[in-house]
């Protein structure tokens, strides 16, 4: 019959639908997962203090947890590629990542709480490269920019809801322990959805559109340049903890408005992720130029002495986060072979985390010396990242 589909066309349509469903399922898992651990992370600082931790101990737990959470991803990504057990690694990582959170309600001292915080970060480090590799297979059919953008948007919805749930528990006089206990519900739901995704789509690799593959046992020059661009740009991107520290110290933003501004930034992140994902599918890697361009005014605005400028800086901060979490991940499959996808994501995440940690630590030192030095440092690094980006695009096209 005219207009009827051939068997290959029907098979391709089914594969496209399967890819979209898998991306949505991963998005639901991330939404529930972020509700769990972002809800906890919004109050772990005061909870450690309540358990008797000093300021130095609290700072160490926070900093080392982030270092652990990013630093070992290069190894977990490599192991995922070697073993090809993407689902097993992802599920195991999520179980550790999520169930460490409600166990915080049972912590009798700050040392046990610190160990659980480290376990939560360790679990996230284990599962992220393997999960991103599977996402890269599924998003190939729907457009990687749109696929990663949709995933990031759903992820950030959870990042907004989690802290609000904990805030509601605290407002109702439930206490920190009750807040952690309540987060058991989204943790269980996330694992159930993840197991359902594993049952429905056991081999996400089969969803990959077989286009021209990047060959080679070693990473391409474009990917190495890309890592250099990521490292330099991210090092000049202050984290929200340092920005909010300035708000508090300079009495720039009322204390009760700081978490609201963070929620606003997460909302901006979600909206930008969807828009920039579509743009990436149309314009390609040049969309990455929005990262340094949007990052340039963040430090001058966020570390200013004006309330309006501070709010504008936070909005831009959320926008850059949306681009980073979407386009930076979506660009990777075009530069590495399918067999090294997990290793590439692990290497990227490790470079991202270590650079952000080092850059923010240095900006903290510069803050104590002079705000002018901090702003110059941030702006200089964003400008330095531009030629690295242009070189990456040139070699990627070649």
C-alpha cells in the first residue's frame, strides 16, 4: 500500500521509540536520585556541626568528598569499558549513592556521618561514566544535544525538589534525622525505575546509530584539546559555595534568600539545558563558545557589592551549569570510539572535577587577598579557554 512502511523502516521507528523511552527512564532515575542526595547535601554542613564536627572537619569532609566523587571516575569509566558491564556498574553505584543518604539519620557521630557522605560520593563516581556511556548510545537517535538536555532538565527538577522537601521537614520541626529518613522514599523509587530500565533495555549499545565511528586505541587530538579547554574553563568557574560565602560575609543577600537563589539557579539550569541541547544538534560544537562567554561576567557580578548584580551573577551561574552538563557531555561521543566511551566520560569527569576543585580553592585564597585578584583570575581563564575551544573544533572537523 502507498505510504506503508517497510520492515527496516518499522524496525528503525521502534528503535527510535526505545531510545527516547530509555532517555526518559534515565531522566526519571536522575530526578529521583537528585531529590535524594541533593536534598541531603543541602543540610549536611549544619548536620555535621550538630554532631560535633569542627569547621575544619566540615570543610575537609566537603572538599574530600567532591575530590573522591570526581577523582576516581577515570578508573570506573575504564573498568566499564573493559568489562562491558554498564548496567551492573550503574546499578551498584546508584545503590551505594542513594542508600547512604537515609542511613545518615542513624549516624551517632560526625565520623560515621562523614563516612556515609564519602560513600554517597563514591557511589556517584562509580555509576556516572557507565550511565553516561549508555545515555550516549540512546541519545544518538534523538540528537545527543536534545537527549542530554532533557536528561539534565529532569535531573535539575530533582535538585530543586529535594532541598525543598528537606526544608519542609525542618519547617515542620521534624529535624535533620527525619529529613534524611524521608529521602528513603525517592531512593527506593529511583532503584525500582532503574531496574525496570535494565529489564526493558538490557543492551543500550544496540540503540546506537551506526554512523562513521571514531577509530583508534588512543584518544584523538581533538579530545585531548577538548579536555584542556574543559580544564581551563571550569577552573575559572567559581562554585556556589564560594559565591554564597561572599553573599554572607558581605551581607549582600539575606541569609534566608541564599537557598532560594540556589533553587533559582537550578531552575535556570534546567531551562537552558533544553534550549542549548537543541542548539547543539543544529550548530554542533561551536555552541560550546557560550560557556566562556557566559562565564566571563559571573565573577564581576557575583562578587560585586550590589544585590541586583549578585542575582544576575547567580542566574548566569545556573545558565553556565546547564550548558556544561548538557553540551560538554553531548560533544564527547563525536570524538571517541564506541569502545572507549566509558573511559572518555570517566576521564572527562575527572578532569572537570579536579579542575573545578583546584580553581575554586585558588579563588578562595585570592578572595582573602583581594576580590580584584579573584575576578582577574576568573576572567583570564575564560579568555584563555577560547583558543583551546577553537582548536578543538578545528581538529574535530578534520
